[in-house]
C-alpha cells in the first residue's frame, strides 16, 4: 500500500501501477480508487494512478469536514503528482472526480494533458442531488456484502438492467466493509454535513466557469443513458461550448457507468489518442 502526506498533514492512500503515459483516476463523492478496478484491465498499457480523496477509502478523515471541497481535494491531487514527480497527466474523473478535474483545469492547466469526465458536467441534475443527499452518511440496511449486493441489484435494476449479481457483489465490497457489527462505510459520514453547509453558505463554485477552462484541452465525456446526474441537455450544452468534445452515451447504465463498457472504452481510447 502507498501513502503520501499532504501539506496540511493528511495521510492519503494511492495506487500507482503499470508504465507508460500516466492516467490519474479520481473517484466519486463517496467512492474510492477501487471503483476503477472494472476499467483497469483494459488500460494495462498505461501508468494507472488512483487516489482515495481525503475521508475516503484508506485515506485519513479530516476533522474539519469543510475541507471536503473541490478546491482542497484538487490541491491534494496536485500534491500527489508532485510526490510522484509527474509534471503532466490526463485525468479520468468519475462524478465528483470530474468536478475536481474541472477545478484543476482552472487552477493548474499546465499540469493537464486532457480530461475524461465520467457522467458529470457543470450542472448536476436536481433528481440526482436529492438522491445523493438521501443516502450520503447513512449505513445500508444490509448486514453483509452479499445482502448489500442483492439490494443494489434490486434498487438499481431500472437504471442498470441486466447487471449480474457478481458485479454488484464486487461493487458492494468497494463501497462497504464488513465488520462484526454489520457493514461500515468506506468514507467519512461527515461528508453529509459538508454538503449541507456548503449549500447553505453558497460555498459551491460556479462549475461552468471551471468547465470553460477545459476549452484548450482534449476532452471526452461519458454519460450513462439513464443518468440522473448528467442530463442530456447539459451534455448538449457542453458540446456546444467545447466543439471538439468526444461524447459517448452508454446504454443501460445510470450514474455512473462502470467504464468497462465498449462505448466508455472507445471514448477513453479516443481521448488518449488525442493526447499522445
């Protein structure tokens, strides 16, 4: 296991495997680097780097939960690149990780060679926001990972039809840890407080401003056809503002696609060709 220490003293977990061009993978709000396990076998020719953002996975929680924001988490990503001695990188950002990528395009454009956004844009769908606020910080009703997988499959069948139980079992293990008292979250439950207070104080930045910073970078956007986070109209507007954008829609997927789908892999490869 690999760790580094941030400028404010947090010990963050990362993985660094393979060789070739570096691809930095940033996970969603409550997720961690394990989420990229589905796509990793398809990217074996790259140097694949994943980061557990502060408060997620094996990284330290932050007692000041207001540091769970895209500016501080983006700085953590830059400090990881500095730690690894990497000057420039392409970012694959899922959901919250894509917001970090947009923020970094505004603050550190010289460090980026390209960006792949997985089911995220400058506008987050209202239905998706409500769903997120309903589950963040709450323990699942399931007591075991097998039960959690069954619950996931049943709840998400409308957005992810036909996904086998084995896939949901893997995903459950990435999101929860089995303990003697049931399942534990693999993230700091105070993320919920951070979201509430940031919304109440207007601390959420204008993501369209950050998106505009991507104008000079190669960009690919992957959307789950059933997503309630990245709406079709938002993707259309992103394409209008960034004419060179590579867009892919993954059928039978909600938020977010696993990234091992053919449409997602084609978009990733197309973007990587542009940055070669």
